[in-house]
């Protein structure tokens, strides 16, 4: 393969994985920005989305049903978790880390018990490949990227142009003042947590046809999401999306020239360097 | 309370009469094989002999959970058969299972728990090499026989210790040495290798490359893939267009993605494919995305589909573990087994039985006799105890050698096209555990 074709492939792959990463990280970033908590179990919402997608698709034969039902189900679960786990500990940052770590294991092991240790795949709703001169590329991956782009835009619109978004931004800036102005911050917290979980679950649903559902898959994305959120600046939507693509592209391009392990090191190094120069991330407050 | 006391009294009286009966039975046993048939009935009552305790270090959770589930099922099935045959040296077998989470650190703790808390006689059944590499040294320190079912070359390499054995499954070096000639002869001489970027993958890389080069083949690309990778398309450009064969060995849940992306990338222009069933253990060959494997070849240790290795022993073994003709659970056709690995658990338990009985082992004070007896064994005959086939055991390196199978994916099933001989995989031992002090 020529250098150009390799580069094209690396950019394509980097973009697709960037979109998935952006969906997942955006939820994490929202939850951190609005609620000031670190949700260690965020990856498990991604996993639950994937596992439910498998279940629903297998039971109904319709992937579209999974796209609609799975994220809603996970959002419902997130609302319950917010009420039962996070509110009683008053969103205390330290206690939340411990509690969500417990949640991570709980969700993971429950999935192991109910769904099993196997990796299961779903047939892509849209098969076939696009034949480029040098290689073939799955059509579904391009659809996936497009759907993710629409969802990212919708989330941005929600935060920028709706009352809920306004309240979220107000709570993010200063919860006490927001409350003084009549913002129901508990409800805002609940909405932010559910939205974050829903985005992660949607990412999970979308990857099942190209990857597979497995009870440990939540951990794969979690580390990268943390990296992305820190790089983009905690709580910044634009920063999170840009950082997702940066990480995706660096990983994709570096794995052409170096071994994959070196690519990972390179991506981590870039993050570390950015943080040395800008402690708050690319778009965060320092 | 009263009833409990009564119960106790009743039991002890009964025990006395049983003991007398046993004496009589013992006398009878001296005359012939009668004891063999009576033994199960003896155990059905109050056990006159303390059980032999065997600890299964299982990957119940973590990345190895699919294997762990089947290793445990196989172990339970084997123990049932052994106990029905009269146990080990007339003693019933008690299986104790502990989960190590497929985690090296917990692996060490499990070994300690088995040795110090459960006080088992033997520990066995560990699969993932990183867990074996962490646990085996601790077993050596605690001086307790540790029999792994791992495939790794780590036992045979001499890296571990005199207490660690692998008598129930062959190692990667033997496997790839045995199948290399078939690949080079039938699939082609320009070979690209895709393998996991850790010890298990390096065994494949080093030993297959060496074996293939000796046969005049050329390894045109080596593509290591980190075990946590979830997308693979970006690695395929490293494979030159004019290769004859892609040799792939992958472990973990991402294999479905791997095969699917390989299909998308190469399309109809694909080279021939040779893979290891390790990638697809626990995975239904009819899963979406695996269409691309149609016509390709896979190594198997024991054919997943019934009738491909047609022996009465294989049939009995399959039946006892509860596996159907497609290699899945009899109760759930979607629950696919790890058929090319789990027989090792079965065979290892029967090895323990054979060695305990040959060595006169009665308790931990007889460990020396157990170890030395096992080291002297040269053959395990094919039979219900060894349904995968006969094994040549090399005491110096604590490793068994056996036959291998090459199968082709035909109609989303596996059909055996070649079976190697035991000697095809034999290599010169590079270590000698028997010289280590006990």
C-alpha cells in the first residue's frame, strides 16, 4: 500500500473512532461539568447499551428498536442510580468515586451473571463495503459516524438553546447562585446524569454491529474517555469533541509508523504535554 | 437438639457396622477386582476414607470467564466419572473451586488459599499465561503440585519450577512445529503473522517463524496487536498484498471485530487464512461477521464438531461433559464450549489419579513420590482418561506432547483435513526440572 492510502485509512479509522469516543466522553464531561463528580462507572453505561442492543436486536430482529429502546432503558437506570446512590451521598466528590467504583463492579458482574462471559455480535443493519482503490471500507462505519455527528450536534443544541441547557450551564457556573435564582438543581443533576448515561449507551448500541457486546467492554473506552475529557478541558463540550478526534487521529496515524504500543504511548505523551502547557486542558479554565 | 443428638448416635453406630463390613470387603478385594465395582456403594454411605482434595484455580470472572466456565464444567464432569469409578486410590475426590478473576495477583492469593486454608492435595487448571506465570512460583514456594492447562511454552521452557506440570495439553511450541509443514506445503510460502502482543503471541511468533523458515518459507510481516485493542483495520496495511497466507492467532472478545474488519479490508482479494481456534473458543461459527472465515483453516486440539475424531472415548467424554454435536452445551445451543482446551482439565485430573495410585500417595508427605513418579511417566494411553489422544510425556520439562488437528470451515462448521503425529511436534528439551531440589 502506498503512503497516501495508508494515511487515508488512518484518518478514516481515526475519525470513526473519534466519533464514538466523542459520544462517550461527552457524557462523562457533562456529568463532571454540571455535577462536579467523576463517574467511574460511565463505561458500564456504554457496555449496558451494547448488551441491551444485542438482546433487543436478537429478540425483535430490529436494530432500530435497539437504537431507540436501549439508550432510554439505560437513562431510566441512570435516573434510579442518581436517586438511590448519588443523592444520599450528596454528590461528594470523594464518596462518588468510591460509590461509582462499586457500581462499576455491580453492573459488570450482574451482566456476567445474566448475559454471560461470551462476546456476541449483531449483523450490521446496513451491510457491504465501499471498495476504494486500495482497500474496502464498511458502509456501516460511515453511517455510524454520521449518526454520531447528528447526536453530538443535538446535544450541543440542547445545552446551548433550551431552558434545560441554560439551567445546566447555570448550575455548572455556580450551583448555589443558580439555586438562589430558582434553578431546581436536583432535577438538573438528574437530567445531566441521565443524558450522560444515554449518550454512552448510544455509543454502545452503535458499536455492536462493528464490534461485539461483552461484559468487560466498558473498561476499554473508560480510560480513553478520561484522557479525552482531561485533554479537552473538563466540562467543555467543544473541547471534548476536538480532543476525541485528536486522540483518534494520533492513535490511527502513529500506529502506521510505529508499533501499536508505541502509538498508545505517543497519544498519552501528547496529553501529558498539553497538560504541562495548559493545566486546564485545551478549552478548560486553568 | 435432641433429635440432632439422636442422629449422631445413630450414625456412629451405623459407622461401626460399616467398618466391619469394610473389613470383609477388604478381604474380598484381595481376591480380585471386586472392589472396583463395590467402591461406589461404599462411598455412598459414611465415607470411611478422607477425600482427596483438589483445587481448581478457575477464571470464573475477568477476561478468561468463557474458558473458566467450561473448565469448571469439565472438571465437575471428570470428578463425577472418577468418583463413580471408585475415586482415586479408593478415596473420593472433593473438588474445590476458587475464582482468580483471570488476574495474576489474585492468582497468587488463590494458590495460597488452596494450600493454607483449604489444605488441598493438588492445585490444577490454570489457563491464562500471565496468571500461570505469577501463581506457579508461589506454588513452588509452598511446595504443592501445580498442574496447569495453559498451552503456554512457559512450563517446557524451564522458566517455572519442579512443582509445576502440564500433562494434559500440548504447548504452543509443539503445536506450531507440528502444523508448520502442512501450512507451508498446502497454503504457501509467503506468510504474514498477526498475534497478540504478549508472551503467548511471542511463542507463536518465535516458534512458528523458526519452523516455517526451516521449511523454506518466508515471514513477510509480523503484526503484534495489543491485547486491549478493539479495532483492527489500521493494522492490515502492514500486510503486503502479495502474501500467500495470513496466520492469525487472537485471544479475547474482540475476535469477531477482527475477522469482520479483515473481511472488509481484503474483500475478495484475500490471501489464504490460517488461524488458531483459540480466537474462536466459546464463539459460534455461525455468528454474524464470521462469514469471512468460510473456506479458511483453523488449528484445533480436539475437533469441536462430533464425528470429526471418531473414537468411543471422545463420544463418552463429550456426553459426560454435556456437549452436543456442534460443540455447544446440551441445554443451550448458543452456549459454545472451549472444546480445544477443556479436555486438558479432564485429562489432568486423570493424570492425578494415575500418579497418586502409582506412587502410593496418601498425603502431602508423599509429594516427593508424586512428583518423581509423574516425572518418570513416558506415555498416557488413549482412553476415557485421555480422549484427545495418546500423550508422550517428557518428565525433564514436565510437558505432554500429543496429536494436533487442522480443520477447514465448511458450511460454517469445522471439518478435519489433517491430523498430525505426536512426533511432528516433538522438540529437544531445553531444560531439566528433575535436577532441581524438592
